[in-house]
């Protein structure tokens, strides 16, 4: 949901216009679109990617796609009407909007680079609330400037805090918009902090009482890599 809110709120400089005292609706509307009728795809369909697919249901998208080496259980994919695309270039070429929801690991660092961006549908939108380094910083800014993508939004940066001159702070599309960057805070609402605290408490209690941990909380157990989420090894 965070991704969608970012898209709606921050892709056009509407709020800055209000602060300036202006009211030029046509300036905003010339680059504003609905999700209805669009093809939306998630790169990564784990806990967050799947929930994004669920939350996209009321928007009447034309089609929902996902790219993940781990296929969703058939019933889960059917319940959200999502189609898996196995080839990454094929996946991005079909999407009007790509939302990135996979972890950063050696297989995803710089995955969205100049070469892959050329395979995106021209004028597509990218929402990256996963990890900044999944996208190549300069390739994103260049693709935005030349109109290969129409917008880029997210709260994650390849360096955090982002330096003052980080190009993602100020990059724009040719209409002067298309930038929805915010500082990394989507997981730090007061409600989320309470969830983190409770989750940490449960992990510690399991540990001190010799109870098994929930599988999704284990990346390395007994010296072995156990998670399936951080790349195929
Ligand atoms: N912005 C924030 O504050 C914030 C908050 C929470 C999580 N995150 C990010 O979101 C990521 C996803 O979280 P999650 O809970 O859904 O994780 P998850 O482990 O439940 O799911 C990750 C999915 O990505 C898939 N994946 C891994 N490598 C892939 C690749 N190369 N190509 C396609 N799919 C791939 C995995 O198979 C898995 O299905 C986290 O790793 C984290 O980096 C960001």
C-alpha cells in the first residue's frame, strides 16, 4: 500500500504547487494516470510483494504480473489473479508500473541497470521500497531524463543517509516531475515499530526458552544458509 500511496502523492509536484500559492491543475494532470487499465508487476512476490498484489485488487488493473524464481502457490496466485513471467526482460517489457519487492543480495545488486532499463516499456513507472542498490543510481536518473521511464519513487537509497548531492534527490523527467523520493521511513511508523518490538521479543523468548524459531525469521541456522529468499544458492 505504501508503494501506491507514494505513487499517488509524490509523483507530481502538486503539494509544492499548493505551498507556492499556485493552482495549475492542467500542469499536474498532463502527467497523472490511474492504475485502472494498467499492467502492474512486482519484482519479488514474497510477504510484501504478495500483499501489494492483494492491495492492488480494487484498482482494476488490466493485469497483475510477478517475477520471482519462487512461484507463488497456485491458489495464492489465482486468488489475486497474478500471472508469473519467468524472463526478467519479458516481465519489465510488459509492465506499465514495476514495484520492487525483493531483497538485496548478490543476484539483485544493480539488477535494474542501463541494459535492463532499455527493455522497460517506454514511459513506465518504478516504485522501489525494497533496497536502493537494486537499482543503478545513474542509470535510473538517465532513464528518467530521457523519458525511458516516466517516474521513479521510493524510500530506499544506495547510500543512507543519501549525500546532499545524490542525484535521486533532484532528478526529474522532462516535465519537471516524476520524482517520488522520500527518506527511508516506510517501515518506521509508530505501528511498525511496535510490530518490530513484538517480533524481536518473540525471537528472544523462543531463544531463551529453547523453542524453535518461525522459519521466516531464519536466514542462517546451524551454520547453514536456510532462507530461500536471498537468492538461489
Ligand atoms: N522500505 C522499507 O522500510 C522496507 C521494509 C520492509 C522490507 N523492505 C525490503 O523489502 C524486501 C522484501 O521483503 P519481504 O518481507 O517481502 O521478503 P520475503 O523474503 O518475504 O520475499 C522476498 C521475495 O523476493 C524473491 N526474490 C529474491 N531474489 C529475487 C530475484 N533475484 N528476482 C526475483 N525475486 C527474488 C524471493 O524468492 C521472495 O519470494 C526486504 O528484503 C527488504 O529489503 C523494505
